[in-house]
């Protein structure tokens, strides 16, 4: 499940069902969230940190939003809605320039989030009535661009010589040719790539350190024995593999995210091989507080999945309609295969058991016909990719017109990542 993932994560619905196509279609509570469900059941539900919704006042399911980050001006990145033809996002080149050891608005913000979460738990531990149920959503930004890592964490990797290992395919798929033209990464020299990778992994360790402080507090306050912890990310990053940076595709380094659970009812030390979606979080949270998940939503409780035998044939779905996508991209994973359907373009097929690095697209092999047909059938059980692609582009075109039309939106440009609270967006 890809961005516009904030809305999908909140509602437990696929993006094509709710129409939050990209970061200029922010969630504003139009459909109920898992937070709304908990509120209605009398639970305290707070958030700390990044939400990337429309604003802090919409009824999105939190009693308190502490130091929230929302889309710029309640609007977001309208340039990402320009699809036909794709524009050149010149701001992309900043990704290779803002790298290395140091501090950024995001690292300062993440420390504020850490400190606020620690205090939040300490305050809960001091409450006289410990029977009142609560849920807190703590959301940090790192390791998001800019790849600037605090020096102590950068130094863990600065001399490691980390470099990408997966080459740009030859010939490249036309969907990626268009994306590369839209988002140029041509200024990532070998030296900049080395520094950027050391920074990225430094930021990952920075996140680990911050989360460690929060989990230490949970244990020190005695709240850990009655608390389920779910650790997730909304996307990965290509980090230079195949000449790509960012997360706007279906390769494993982009679409694969961590999913770690701990607490009551979670088997300790088990690595579950069943594929899961971020849409599974919605029923997980509801079930964890004694509420019944909706039978019409696509997800299943991660707690149930963790306590069952592995299911290699569970169908996993992801979709992408935002910046750099000349057409909608739809992914199906099942039984060791990954099928990627591009509306109006040839598909891709990877055998992840034999080719876990996704270096060999076998879609054109005669021996792949049956697998392609099977996985396309699974996709069409979920949606019609052609209809979804048309709907996404129509909604995005309407949005672009509302903001002055293509020429005005392209001329204004983009601002890169949404700035931390207190910082200003710089368009270009």
C-alpha cells in the first residue's frame, strides 16, 4: 500500500476506494478512521508527530494532536497531480545536495517527538485511574530526505563504503524511463551516493535510538505489560538501487516496510512469513481494544496472522498514482511471485524466490503466461486498473485546474519534503 498512504492507513481502505490519490488529496476525516472507532468506544486516542493530514482541526480520530505535521497550507504537493504529460521536478536534484553529517529540521523535530512521547507515557503512568484505555500514535519523519544525519550516527557508516548493488536495467521499462525524466537523479555522483547512503543508514540508527528511549520509558513506567506495540513505516526507499532514490515504485526496497509487533497475545521471537498490508493495521488496532473489525474492509488483524501458520498464498496488493507515475502502477504478490501492472503498458513479473533482488523481469517468457494470467485475475478481483487509472487522472486534472491550471502549477514547482513545524516550504 503506497501513499496517499496516510488516508489508507487511517481508514483501512485501499487508495482507489477512497480517492486520496497523492499528497494533494490529504485525509480530513471524510471516512471514519480507526481513531474515530476507538473514540466512540470511550478510549483516549492521541497523536504525537507527523500525520500529513489536511490540518489539526479536522475530525480525524485524535483527542489531541501534539506537535503535528500536516500537508503544506492544507493543500500539499499539487505538482504531484500533474500526470499527462509528466513535468520535470527539478527540486529532485536537491536530494543529492542536502546530504552528510549535521542537523536538519527533521532531526530536531524527531527529537521533539521522542521527548513528547516519553513525557506522554510518564504522565499516563502517574494517573490514578489505570483502567482507562488509551492509544497513542507516535510518528517520526526520519529517515526521510534530506539525508542529513546527526554526526554521531553518520559516523557509524561514514567509512563503510556502502554503495548500491543493483544496476539500471537495460533496456529499462518505459514506465521508469518516464519517471527518470520526471525526477532526475543525474547529479548523484559516486561520492555523493556514498555520503547519502551513510546518511540514510545513520538516520535509521537515529530512529532506532529515539524509539529505544520511548520503549525504555514504557518499560520503566510499568506500562509495557498491558500495552501492545506496533512498529511500522509507510514506505521504504530505493537508496540508489537501479539508479532510483525515493519510494515511488513497486520494487521491494521501496514497497517493503518493517512490521514488528510486541505485547500481550503476540508470539515472542517469531518471524511470520505471511505477506501483510498496512491496511491490516486498522483491524489490528480495533481487535486489540475489543472492537469488532469491519468485514468489508480488506485487512485482517496482524495479531491473528502472527498466531497462525504462514500463508505463502495470501494476496498482497499495492497501488501508486502520484508524482512520477505516467500511469497507475498496481502490484500483486502471491506465492513467491510479484506482478506489477502498469495501465496501458507492459507488465513486470519477478520470481522472488529465485530472484529476490528483482533483477530479472520474466514477464515476456512463454513459461510465465499462466502465472501472469493468474496474478492479473487476482488484481482484477480487487479493482479494474484501467478504470482506477482514469478516475485518478480525472480527479487530479480537476485539482490542478482548481489551482490555476497546469502551466501555473508547473511554474510554481514543488517544495520537496513537507517542512517540519516552524520551517517554511521553499518552492522551486
